């Protein structure tokens, strides 16, 4: 099973989510083509009622412990209660462009484009 599919399946099973979106944003980072290392996750669930942001994140980390110990390098988490989601305009924020790594290094970018090891 692909990493994105595993994340989606585990989150769907763990949370009664009215919105569940898992976006692979690896292409925005300094990784080889077709990587599954960076994800943007949006979950809207009543399970987050009364929980501070850190507790919501910990709940996600617990469910995705295997993925975080292995292939997943980064998760951008946007976790809402149904009321917060309505108040947000029913949209999670756009992710910023990658500012680090070797993305701006032309030689490294050429290697990544060719799929070479870096």
C-alpha cells in the first residue's frame, strides 16, 4: 500500500471525520520524483472538541506512528472541529514554498530531476 493511502486509511478508521484530506506535497521539497515524504493533512472531526492544538497533533502522531518512524518526513496538520471548520470558511491554508534544503542548488536540482541519489 502506498504511504498516502495508508495515512488516509488509518485516519479514516481512527476519526469520525466529516472532512479528510491527505495531499502529497513532496514535489514541493528537495526529494526524488514520486516521493511520499511530505504531506498536508486536513481533518474535521468532533473528536477534536475540547482539545488544544498540541493534543490534536499528538492524536494524529499516535495513529501514524509507523509512517512517522519510516517514510514520512513532515506533516502539515490542519485539525478542526466541525464548528471551527465552518468558521474557517471550510478551507485549510495553503502550504508555503520550501525554503530549505538544496531545492535552490542547480546541481542538486538536476540530480533530483534525473532521480539520482543525493
